[in-house]
């Protein structure tokens, strides 16, 4: 049975990612798998000679097993009926997570805040996994709470039963990617939430810098962009009639608008072209910017 997998290393951000993954697994009614990689190449496992320090690996394995047991117990208590399994693997973290993603509905990883600096820190492991994974990967911010996914209560009470905030989709009209669009619509449907679609376009790209000075042509191009987005979304609106869609064609790059929209959303969905001819994979500039600065969890969905 397909599962949701979360990379767990005991850090606060990975525990927050596990909490988000558990809610998503309960929503989808699929098992949750907690995975920990004991990476022998990490510097604190090795002696000065470059070999594993005596006893260090055994201590790490015992600690990891304890973390996995404790988190499994906590999540099962919080979500009665949720099937939670654990797995500990001795191998490089990126390799373990990529293999885990292959047989999962989605892989969930944590990222932490910079502190006083705006934005988030997405580590090298997470970036490597996002760039190469063949299944969707969700990055969850440290400190996120379940109530953050819901609209504020009008009376000021804790937002427990209020509607879920919108899911936001970054749409590339030229290469939309069916898997990306379907993921976003499905996520909105499962949350009984609206879907806000953001598409960035530039008059310069289509007609050169003269288009910027031509108000009539500029408006014509804006209508063309909006109509193009509508054409792309039409079959998906028919497939998911229960999802209320708001589309937004914005001038310029979409990254800034997606980051702004993330402040009031439950999830941001962006695509990544799965280029098999590029060694190590690649994350586009829009997706990279959203990963670094979005406030909400970000789902990166690979597509052809």
C-alpha cells in the first residue's frame, strides 16, 4: 500500500515535518513511515583518520531507534487508527530518502528558520532530494501548527473548526505539467479548500520592451494570459467541480507573488521539470525561491 514517508533525524524541524505528515496521512487514509538514515559519512561519526569512531555508530543507532519509537508512539496517540511504521537504514541520507520516495505517495522533509533573518534554511540534503526525487516532496517549516492551516475564527477563538486556507498553485502556462495541476486540485479537494492559481507572465518576453509602453497591447496580452490560464485549467475544473478556483495572471516572475500568497495559504504547490539528461537534477529559479521564502509548506511535484 502506498504510504507517506517522512525523514526523521530528531531535530525540531523533522519532528514538525512528522506532525504535518501524520495529518496528511490521516487525511489520505494511508500509512505513515518514519525513516532515519545513519550516514557513516557525516563528520561526527568518523575519527581523525577518516574511519568510523569506535562505538559511535552503535550509540547513534540506539539513539535513532529511541527517537523513532518515541515519535511513532506520540503520533499514534494523536491520530488513533493511523498505521505508523519505522525504518532505520545505514547509508547516505540522500540515497535513503530518494529510495524511500520512490515507493511513497509523497516524501516530507523539514526545514528551519534562519532566526532573525527573513526566510528559511533548506539544507543540502533536502535540496538534493528535491532536485532528484521522482515523487512529490513536501518541505515543512519548523514551528508550524495545525491551526496555521485554517482561517482565523471570527470570534477570536482557536481556529479548530474553521475552513482550511487556500491551496496555492504556481502554474507555468507553457509547460503546465498535468501531475502538478492534479496534485494541487487533489490537495484542495481533500481539504475542502479553495485553489488559488498564480501565473507569471511578461509583455517583454512576447513583444519586446515596446509592449511595456503600449497600454492597449499590454492589456491585450494580459487578457491573452488570463484566457490561456483558463484554457489550461478548464479540464481540471471539470474533473474537480467541488474545488473553487481563483486564477491570477501577474506581470513578472511568479516567485514573489507565490511567496506573498503563501502567508495566507495551507500549502503551496510548484513544479519541477524532471530532466533526465541533467546530472544530479535541477531546481528552477521560481521553485528555489519559493522553497527559501514561503511561509506555508511547499510541495514540489516533478513532471515531464
